[in-house]
C-alpha cells in the first residue's frame, strides 16, 4: 500500500515529463482485448517516423471504463488531460498530427 505522500508524488510526476506531452495507452487486460496493442504500436511508429521529441509514450492500467477501450490519455505540458476513447490505429495517427504536433485535441474522439 502506498502512503498518501507517495501517491501524491506519483500523481504530480504523471502530470508532465520534463516539458513533454505524455501519451498514455490503456494496456490492462481490457484494453489489450479491445485492440490497444496496435494503437500503442501506431503511436510509437508515428512518433518515430515524424521525429517527435516533445512526446513520451507510456502505458497505463485500467481506469474503469472498459466499454470505451482502447483508451488513450494525452497530458499536455501544462498538465491538461484529454481522454480519447475507442481508439484505432488510424485515430492514433490523427491524434499525433492534430494534437501532439498541432496542439489541438481531436474532440470527436474524446469522452466529452
């Protein structure tokens, strides 16, 4: 069990990674079963082929919305989080182009 102080530090650390956008792909069993692995690979390919240096690709566990998997959460440099739902490889490519590079979240893919 983590102490409250340890949990707060983890939360703060997740907000930003050295001034980079953080792309977190839900890779729990529910996410993988829904297709998260190809989505993760698509983000990795887009980041690599476009030479993006201001983004960090990570994995996260289940956030309790299994019916909306694959889920991806993008945390901008200022700590703003955007949650994308029912992601696909093609959607991941568009998120990289418009949100990661362009700075504009793709609202039609979000939970809002």
